[in-house]
C-alpha cells in the first residue's frame, strides 16, 4: 500500500511539474501511464494514467489546479476502496462534490453552431457521483447516442473534459440554475434544461 501511495505522489509530482492545461491532460495521463506501468504493471499503469490525467481545470488558476488534483486523489481513493468489496451495500459512496452531483436534466432548448435543429428528439444529461456526466441523445428515428465526459463545477463554471476523435478537450461553460431549470452557455452553444425529479 505504501508503494502505491508513493507512486501516486510521484505521478502527481511529475504531472505538477509538467502542467496539465488543455493539451497537458493527455500529456499528464501519458506520463502517469508510463510511471505507473514501470512501477506496478498494468494496474499501476491504469492508476498512473488516472492520476496523471486528472481532471480538466480552469486555465491560469492555481487554486483550481489544486482542486482538480485533490479530486483526482479522491477518485483514486474511491477506486482503491471499491476493490476491497464486491458487496454493493458496503461499497464506498463519496459525498456529493457539487450542486449538480446526482442530478438528471432534460434539454428543452438546444441552440448550437455544430448541432443542426431537429437532430435530437430528446437529450438527457446525468451528473454522476464519480465526476462523470453522461449524455443520452435520441434521434427522431429512435437511434441512441451516448457520451461520457468528466465534469467539475467551479463557482458558475461547468468544466467538461474528454476525448473526441482521439484528441483531448476541455470546455469551460457558464451555467446557472433557478426554479428547476439550468441554462448552460459556451462558445457556439446555449442549452436550457429542466431537472428530472426522481420517482419514489
């Protein structure tokens, strides 16, 4: 266990020296993959890539970089605790990290430079407890498209990161929530969503 902790600290040190930014996330994940793989085989490589890649963060914000690094450490801890038990009733359940954690939203308006009007009949977005956001889009023909991205919330900014066509990206979108509706605005995108309440 001490060896794994040292690997995580070493990987974080390497990542903090190289920086993470928009393209640095993939560089950090690559470095973490190499460091983890050399130290502890396949499991170490996966752990190193997770820690090295970390999460997207606001550009030029040292405090947010620290918060992203701390969240990556929490995810690593959750992964280690999840390996301890196969019983879902005793599995580690992190506390909600932000106001969106555990919520589900349905798009009621989507205006985008890249998505033509009428492309989707339904879009549902779920903010999971593991820092992932899942988007399920249904076309008018009934075909389903799904995306999974990493997300974080810093003040009124929703930070989405992931990979598309083999390239890493980070999107900083302004958002606001009022009266069961959320408005998300980014460059070339404006989405209005309504919260989907859980049925008892």
